[in-house]
């Protein structure tokens, strides 16, 4: 065990034996800040250039409209699921670590091209570099959605272990970024404002302790009720944008349900964000693909050249986070927006059919757009 890992273990032990109350909130926040700094040191790529230690991920170019990564322990059926979804051959065998690199494939659904990555199986300690874990999780950080493949017949503790490994690498599953504003400044001390009462341990003293540990000062604006860990995430992301936390949706694929009884299936169906499947027998793969579509928040926009009927065969796929006419133009070509005058839109996003709109108009699924240039 390295000295950094030993320090982390000592701090975690101190945190576990410290009583949790208002009097110790500042001290606990300080411990968490020290832990976050030490864990960030472990995640930094090794300067010696070792390929095993770095966290840059596999060299797989992005393709299609969105990217989905298959993550899980060895021999849980990731390669079989990959072949069933995309038709791309990914070697599957009865022994562990059959897949040794990232294998890409393409899933065609509702006119969208979804890139699926079959990643090598991870093991405990992956975030520390074991079993090429940093490369696997580093590639997972580039995905729009993570499919965590689990063997439904094995203990659900495997789910917690994978979540722990991903969390240690800065991936926050099925969470939204905290609405906290933190602005660094050179002088003036701490500026702390709460717009909502804090009931999860955050207060001015905790914020001061955390920022003292990082040896920075700034203004903090809390727009919601958040934990110390979420505040530390914001501080870390502000100080090291390249290591910013990634908030990625995830679906838990409970594979091999053909080995379960109906009673067992009823129990595991209580898990949130789950989808029971059998990749070998192709059970419920349609339901999984539908969940992938919903979790990626994709919408289809059709183009209409002037004087022609709309092209309904090749939609332009946008993510539902910012589906404006401007993002639609940029998705087609970066140069269109500079020549943009206005657009005609048919569909659910407008009251009249068609309706003239500007570049900031928000589109909805299956709208038809005609661009008018200057």
C-alpha cells in the first residue's frame, strides 16, 4: 500500500469513529476535504508515462449521435449483450477477461446511431489502476450513458462495489449537478450565502474549513440543500476543470434472469434504474433499448429543404438538454449559424403550422425545421 493510500485509510478510519453532530460538522468537513485531495492525487496520470497508470481511457473515436458504455465485472455477459444489441462480434468465453480492449459497435434505433462500447471487466481497486481499471473508467467518463451489467444471480453487493469504483473516479451516477456557485477570489475571505436552509451538514463554518484545506478563498452561493461531499465536488471541479465531476445517467442491466425464479425476479425489480434481461436468450432487449433512448434524452428533428417534402428517413438527433434551433444548426454544420436569418418550424413546439422562429426557439421531438439564410 502506497503512502497516499495509507493516509486515505487513516482518514477514513478517523471519519468512521468521529461522532456526527453539529459540533463536529466542521471537523468532518475538513476530513472529507483532505480525503478528496488525496484521492485526486491517486487519479492524476503518472508522469513517468506508464500506460497502465494513466486515466485517459482507450483510444476509441466517437461516432454516431451518442455513446453508451458497458461496465461490469468479468464474465457477466457484456460481450454477449454487445453482440445481441449491435451485431458486432465481441469474443465471449467461459473464462474471465475475454475482452482486453474497448470494442465499439453501433445500435440503430429510431433513426439514431448509438455507439456501444464493450469495455473490459473491472475489478476491485480499478480506480487505483488494477486490471487497467483507470483506462476502463476513464473511457466510461466520455459516455453519455453507462450500462452497468450485473449477474442477476450474484449478490447485489457487486452493484455497490462498481458504484464505489466509479464514484472514486469522479463519476456521479443518476445525479444532477448541485446548484452551487463558487467563485475564486484573491482576497476578501469567505462570502457565504444560503438561499435554502441547509439540513444535511453544510454551513458557513464547514465551508470555511473546506476552503482553508484547499488554501483558497471565494464566494459561495447555495441555491439548494446539499451535503458537504457535493460542495467539495463543486470546489474540486472549479479548481481542476479537467478533473471535473461527471454526472452520467446509468441503467443497471440485471443479466441472466433465466437463472432466477419468479420470486427472485420480483425482489430485484424493486431496484431503481434497473432493467432485467437475458442477453443469451434475447429476453427484454427491446425494453432495454427503449430505456437507453429515454435515459439519453434524445429527440429527432427532421429537415425540410425549400420547396420539397420533409426528409423523414435521416433525422438530426439532439440531446434534450438544449434542443434549440441554434444547436440544430450546429449539429448540421458550424457555418450555418453565421448565415442564419430565421427558421420555419412544424410540430409540437409551435402553435401555428408552420411558425417563424429565431435561433433560440426550443424544439421538441419529431419537429420539422426549414432554415432560411440571409
